[in-house]
């Protein structure tokens, strides 16, 4: 029998996620599925709550919030044969875009209760697992700036403004990328490694990536004049940037990256380190309620 843990981030989507509490109770009152609701109180608690649910024989953990909520919940249940459900209520919801979710709370809850399962691949950067996208270079610096701006500016606009503030001062670094034994050296603005497609509030950075093909997509944007980078940036939202001659697109299973300690690494919107790293794909490792 299913046993569902709903974990709600009360600040996601400027607090809209809290509307789910009544909707869940009303809907579950007519069902014979054991469930409980936990509301996170601080950054990092979602992962703790998910890990606790795994130890209490829950079969499903449903993250109600944005991308950060989803990734924390995933980290709490990874490799424990628990299905991850998503009810998107954040500002970006980039990972949720991979499943064409409705963004209607009641419809999303009905989907969770139907419980159709899809197994997806999981990426790994050194010792950190990820569902969506890892990146090195300017995108990590933009992420760092965005986290500071979010205190004053909400939503994707914070990311957009951060991009141009960072671009004005950013210096490209030489990065060596080994993809399944093939070595590439580039002065690059960024290297994005995608299991999924979207990040940064809707940018389709790795448009050809699939969650279930056993491969990672690698997109490299070369060092180019900053005005050209700014023009290219607009094409990232449609995924058309990969057809430009200053962008290279590869697929692979094992990626080794050698970079300066100044080059920051981000994984699913979290800064995890700097410099060199190893990135691999683990096939069919996580159940998702689709």
C-alpha cells in the first residue's frame, strides 16, 4: 500500500504553496491512502524531512515548492526506492518543465494520486547527485549573484539582471573537458552538463537532453566578445543557441573537467565547489511520479 509524505516549502512562490495544505487534506479525506504533511522551517530541513520519511516506510515523497524544494527532497530519498512527486509552486520550476506539469494544484494532486511512475537517470558530480543540470563558469557566478539579488528582486528577473552584472566583469578561463576519452580544450564562458533541459528560470540550456537515454548532454559556449554573448543569451530560452558556431554540443557518459580553482561549480542551483570535477550518469536510478 502507498504511504505518502507531502513536504511543503511555505515560502515557495511567495507563499502560494501553503494553499496546498487544505487541498491535500480535503482530497485525502476521501481516499484510503495513509499520508502526512510536513512544513519546512529552514533551508536544509526538507532533505532531513525526506530522509526521515524514508526511514518511516513512506513509499512516496511529494515536494511542494520550487526547484530547491525538489532537489532537497531528492537528496533525502536518493537510492532508497522511494518515488518522488512534484507539485510545482516556485518561481522557476525548471525541473518540473521536463514533465509538462499543469501548475494547477488540484490537477497536480490528482496526478500524484494516480501514481504513474517513470524511472529517470541521475547525474553525479564528484560525490553530489543531481537530477537536472550541472554547470561550470559564468552561470555559477550568476547563480551566486542571483542569490544575493533575490533579497530585493524576486523571480527570473533576478537571474536576468545578475547575468548582465556578472558578464560586465567576467573573465573566461581555459577549461579541459574529457568526454568518454575525447579531450577538448577551450576558453569558455560556460560548460553545462544536462540530464534535463532547463535552468535559470526557463533557459533551455541543454535542449537535446533526455532524462532516460543514459547520457549527459554537454554544451560549451566559447569565449566570445561580450556583446555577442549578450545576443546569444536571448537564444538560450528557445534552445536555438546550440546551432551557433560559438557553441559546441556533445553527449557522453563520463566527463572529466580540469579547470582553475577560480571556476565555480553549481549543481541544480546549488554551488558545490570550484575547480576540477568528475561527472557521470547513473541510469534508471530515481522513480518520478509523472
